[in-house]
């Protein structure tokens, strides 16, 4: 088969999916499909001498995976209740990660992790549709999703209410620390003093005793909280290191594997799809991985 014959086989497939996708997905899926994934399939078809039926079946499978991944990365794409500033603005892009914007839908994505991992598993079960672009899309999105979810869990209320504003975050952080100190170390003594001054000695000394116990308990837990914060920082740094590697236009498989192994050794838990894709990248070419490369 030549390029013209391949285009003829794919034309009705492309037309069908263009009608099925709708305006919420088509402007984002078509550039990825026609600009990278479909040309890669054609290169592979010519190199490996696929039959027309093989090419047709693989185009359908790859296009379905491309559409499904879009909706996994933008679960609010087809919703009538999605606010204008939360609608998708791209298929996927490497993010300039900001912990103050963790779980922020206004960045242009809203990821459904389970569906994304289902797409990854389906894609990996069909190595004949493998492309550099789709490998990178899955790697970048999966690692980002884990980094984003972890950062959201550990960032605290100040980051949640700061809306990405560093000055607001610092002000809220200071405010919450003052409130926490007041509630933990000043409120109960003030109540105890008030009770004692009014002659309620039993109540006053009981509250004072509770305050002493709370302070002792807080001091006992201090080393554990410190270790937990140190562990969380180490996990976050390892995930950030791994994610930064994926932002290069030409990625060193050796550096990628090293960052992945360090993250796993630190305790970062990533889906097996990440390891499978990286192993496959190294097996194909251990010197360089170019996400934009066709074929």
C-alpha cells in the first residue's frame, strides 16, 4: 500500500469520528490526530507492510484511544454546567506546576484518573498502535495527575483558599497560624482563668488539666509531624524532578528512568503503565526520546 491508498482507507474513519466527536472535542482532538498520531500510523504501516484491514483496524483503535483520552483529561468538556473559564483550552500540554493552583479547573483540564488509566491499559495492550506522541501524553498526564493530587492533599487550607495568589497565600498562612496558636495555647487557659475567677474551681482546674494534656500531646506528636512533613516534601520533590524531565522537547530515556526509579525508591506510587511505557521507550531507543517524532 502507498500513502494514497492509506489515506483512502482512513478517510471514512476520520469523517465518521469527526461527526461523532462534537464541537466540545473536535477542535482539540483533530490537531493531535492529524498532526502526529495518524501520520505515525501511516509511517509504521508503510515500514511494516500492513494490510488495508490491519491499517483500518489500527486507525479505529488509535483514534478511539485519542478521543477517550481527551475526555479522561477533560471530564467536564461536554457538560452544560461547566463555567467558561473551566472549559478545555488544549488537548494536553506540559504544565508549569504551581502548588497554589493544585486541583484548579481553570487551568484548562479536569482529569478523571480511573478513565485515564483505563485508556493507558487499553493502549498498552495493543503495541501496534504505539506512537511517541501518545507515549508522552500518557506519561506526562499520569505523572502530573499524581503530583497534582498529592500536592492538593498536603498543601493545607491556606493554599486552597489562595486561588493561586502567592501574597494571599502568605497572608492566609500567617492568619491560620495565629488562629491555631490562639486556639491551641490561649483559649483553654483563658476559659480556665475565667472559671476560676468566678469561683468555679472544679470546672476551672478541669479545663486547665485538659489544656496541659493537649500541650503534652502536641509536644509528643511533634517529631512525628516533623517527619511526616519532611517525607511529604521529599515525595513532592521527587515527583517534581520526574515531571520536569518530561517537559523537554528531547528526553533522555536514561534520565527519565533514573528520575522514575528515584521517585519509586522514595515512596512515590505511580501506575504500572508509567513503568511499562518507559521500559518500552528504552527498548526502542535508549539514547533519545522525542515526543514530536513521527513514527
